[in-house]
C-alpha cells in the first residue's frame, strides 16, 4: 500500500477541493450559528444504549459533507442514542459547508471519516487520493432539475430553449449534455438563490427534491422536478469513507464505526422527529419543519432500492463500475480503474 507524505496529500487534495465544495449538500446553505463540533460522549447518550464490552473508548472525527441536515440523520441518531459510545467511540462531528472539503480534511489526516457523494470520490481517486467507501447513506441521488408547475416539461429534451440555472462545472450537467441535445438551452450560473428562477416561469433550476421544492412552496411557488437518475446518472449519496491507508491500519475501528453508523440510520427511520430536534440544535438556521420534510422525502433514498433487499448502506460493484465508466466517458478520468478499489461492503450489517 502506498503511503502519501503529508505535503503530497495536501497538494492532491487542493485539486479536488473546488469540485467537492461545488457538489455539497444542496439546497439553502442553512449555516449553523456558532455550532461547535459535537461529541457523543456527553449526557445526551441514551441510558439504555448498548454498552461497550472490553472495548476502550477511542476518539475519532467525522466531517460532514454539508451543514447539519436531515441527510445526516443517522449520524445524529448514532450520537444521541449512544450507538457510537456503545461501540467504544467518542465521535467529534465537524460540519461541512461550501468552503469545506471532507475529502481534503480526511486525506490530510485531520479527520478519520468523512461523508461525500460517490462521484466526488471517483474524481478524487483520479487525482491520486485513494479513498474507500464503507457505507452508502442514500442509495440514490435526490439531485434533480426543478421547474414551474405549469411548464411543459416531460423529459430532458424539453430543456431546449430554456434558461437553466446550473452550477458551473457540476458533473451531472456535463453528463446530460453528452446524452441529450441541449445546445439550445441557456446556461445561467446558479448562485444558491431562486429570485430569477421564480421570475422566469419557463426556466429550470438545479435542486434536491428533499429541499428546494419545499422552500419554494412556502413562498407560494409550486414546482415539479425530474430526477437526474431518470437520465441514468445516479451516484450514491452521503457516502461514508476513509482513506485506504487508514482502513489498512484501523480495520477494527472502521468496523465499529460502520456498525454504529448503520444502527443510527436504522434507528432514525422511527425517530426522525426526535433526532431532527437534535439536528436543529446543531444548526438553528434550518427550520425544524424543513428538517422534517427532508427526513420524510429522503426515506425511499435511504431505505429503498438495494437497501430494502440487502440492508442499510449496501453498495454494488455494478453501480460503482457504471459511475466510473460515465465519468471516464466525460473525460473526467485519466483512466478507468477497478470498482473494487474504491468500496467495500465488508463492514455492513447483513439483512
């Protein structure tokens, strides 16, 4: 196994930092107000949490891919319910954000675990940062294109002639342009705001089905969406990862973390209201009702798909291989690599 010197890793990480930040959690920034990194070792751990047996408490850090949201429900459930503690872990949770690269932080050794989307991991691997996915929080991607309720859009071809608010360099837009004739679509840089989208009834905007439609409906704007997965681009989301080197040296720690992470997500399914209160406390800038909407809207992405058959966090070689091929075809990879190099299901619970 190749060991990266710290300086080299930092240089490589800078190459992917912009890409990672551009593909954050989506939706409004919802930046927390003075919310410190959290640790599950306090009084919030449930009294009936599973007790660690002959396992010394180990301090580790997890970097989120965005500010605390319902998409991190399993993390905060594992913390609040004591699953981390019960597996011998004292976990510090560091929020992400537009200027925070979980890949950069984990690869530099400043954190042990991180959350990103699968396509970000593949791009990082292409830059020489060797990461390994150990669980998929969301089986599918809630990324979508959003349009006004009365717009006559039935398929991606119907984007032609419309203004499309899209973040420059976002991977799935390159994929759509490679698959459909979107030469007549007018690309407008997406800045996280929807004022211009609201004003232009024929326009289209990037979105997450778990957030933007809800926020706009609160403003009286009714929308519809079309998932990117309908075009065949469907990377795993909220992927728990470590570096290849960390996994080799800390296999038992990874096993315990994945176990607690999985227990947290399984628990979150029936404790969303309770855990969303905890998330709201960590990030007061996102309203509780928005967290509740997101939690419900993402249910099928977390517990459906292959997870319904194989259990939470499941990943397949076929899905990773497809993604690698798609990114290679877009010219975003120097060369394709074996999907087995970037993920493992070894530590996931068996259904």
